[in-house]
C-alpha cells in the first residue's frame, strides 16, 4: 500500500469515527458496539468515496428499518433528512434511490461478521448464574421465510412445488443457533425450503463448527439422529433431544438408572444416500445414550450420569427449549421479518443478517439492563426493549434507559398451551389462483375476474 493510499484510508477511518460521534442515526450502532466491533467493520470495508450514505451510516439506517414499525426505505430516508436539517447540515433529496444503492454496496460479509461477533461476545460475557449449571447451552431450530415473487428470488429460493407457477411466493429456510442464557443469535444459515442438502439437518451440519467442547445442544425430535449425535459427541458436545417418533423406546432394555430412565446402546444404522463410504466408516459402530421419560416426553441425552444430571434436571432443561420458539417469533413477528421485502435474493440475504444484527444489539441492551437489575435477561420483555430503543432520543448509555427496560417483565406461564388457530376471519376475497398479469388482462378485457 503506497503512502497516498494509506493517508486516504486513515482519513476515511477518522471521518467514520467523527460521523459516528455526531449523527443520531448511528446512535444505536455507536452505543451498543465497542471498539472491537468498530475495527471489525473497518476491516470488511474496501476503499470508498465519501458519499451521502457511507457504509456505517447505511448499516445504521438499515438497522433502524429493522427496528421501526414502518420499515420502509422512505421512512428511514425522511428521518435522515429531517435529522440533517435539525443539525444545520445541508438539506438533501428525500428520494430513496441513493440509499437503496448504498444498501446494495454494503458488504454482506461485514454484516454477517458483526451479527455473529455480537452474539459471541454476549454469550461469552454472560454471568455463570445465567447459565445452566455453569455450562453454555445452545438452542437450534429452523423456520421459514417468504419474499416477493421476482425472478431473482425464485431462482435462488424457489416456491414450494405444491404451488402453481405465478401464484406462490419464493420461500427460504432459516436455521438459527441461539444462546439459551442471553437469547443472542450465535450463528445462522439460509437455504432453500426444498431440495437436496437444504433440510434443517443439512444446514445444522454446516454449523457444527460453532459448537465447542463442553457445550450442550438443545433441540427438538427432528435432531435426534444417530449421525448428528455421533458427530456432536465426537466434538465433545453433549445433547438433549426429544426422541424421534420413528424410534421405539423400550425401558426394559439396557442399564436401568431409575423409573423410566436407562442407558441403552444404539447400533449404527445403514448408510444414508447423502453420506460417502469414507464418512460412514468414520462413525462408531454404536452409541451409548441415555433415554428417560418425563412430563410426557421421551428424552435422549449424552449426559449419562444420573447423580450429576437427575431426571428432573434434564426435563426442566428441555422445557426451556421453548425459548427458541419465542426468540424466532420475536425475530419474525415482532421485528416483521417473516416476509422479506427486497426484490433480489442477495438483498434479502442481507436483510436477514441486518435483522439478526439488530436483534443481537437489542439483546445486548437487555443483558445490560438485566445485569444492572440483578435479574435473568429471559425475564425481560423483548418487545418492550425494542420499543424503548426505537423511541429513545438520548444516548443509549444512559442508565435511565436500562432501568426502564428492566421494569417490564414477561409473565411466568409454566406449561402454557395455546391453539394454533385464528379467531378473526379474513375478508371474503377470492384467492388469486392465476398469475397477477393474467388476472389484470382478464379484468381489462371483461371488467371482472373469471371464477376459477
């Protein structure tokens, strides 16, 4: 790197720091990130011209979209223009084109790195009292996302094969690894809803490197798979899953540990089609596992010592698996990420990671509030924290904001069960069963849409 290029890079870094200290649009980014994350952001930025929307400002505005109830580009551009005018800066156009182009230039690798790093830092700094027996427990689950029906989205994330062409919407599968103690997203993967190598188990295998020895994976019955358990056990990771419905559990077999609690050996099943012969030979011929029945569940675990991990301990831990369902609901429903809004697959992937970064920053704020109030962060309301952060107009380091966040607690609802059904009926419009362009043509020719 020559002298002039070094000088330009240093000038850009100085301008970046001055801008972060001056502009309210990046208050969230400035207050909830430290020098470590700022250096990571700088490392992923290439040399760029000084524009109206530099990368850090663009990222902060993108996060503001994720947190705002009106997540439109027009709203965030209007807010940025109003803020510049209030600060005596030169007024700007409120057209969204420049901001949308700035979002396209934003490096996806930077957003991914920041999201994962905020989750890692938050999980690593969680006090021991927040953890289960002092151990890191990671929740794993998947969910579906929808996006606009465009050629780019259909090419990368095709709609389900059960839907007719021109009628359905592209769909993606999101796999998330979430810290039980803090609720932060530690890692995530995005794939197609259908197709070879796109299942939840396939996406999980790609993320096994994010698990460290001594940690615990907590997941539902889908993950109770011989090869998944063997891979995690070889890495020194314990598991606690619900028994898969296809496997028969006979408590008369194996080594009895207590009532409906035993150790049993699972023989290696036949080689699945996706696995090579060399990979298959690398797995052990059998696994020694623990099976137990509690609260109506049949659980499978690698934590074999009944003295150290009692039946009640494991059943109580598995009951906390429901937290990932609430976390995914916060991301998809509270933050309105269930339907992505971009017209290209690349921008939708970026939108997902910006939402995850914003989610982790809110979780970081909740952790600080919980630590100050001496409560567990799972006792605080995520929606309340998001609302307070969106409305707060003072520096987010203010202890008053943390005190207000800690005031709102979630209800204690053990064993809560709600029907998955809607009471409010939808409006009685017919379903669109043909492509929209074809429907427009029918209305133009006939004045109405033909009954299908």
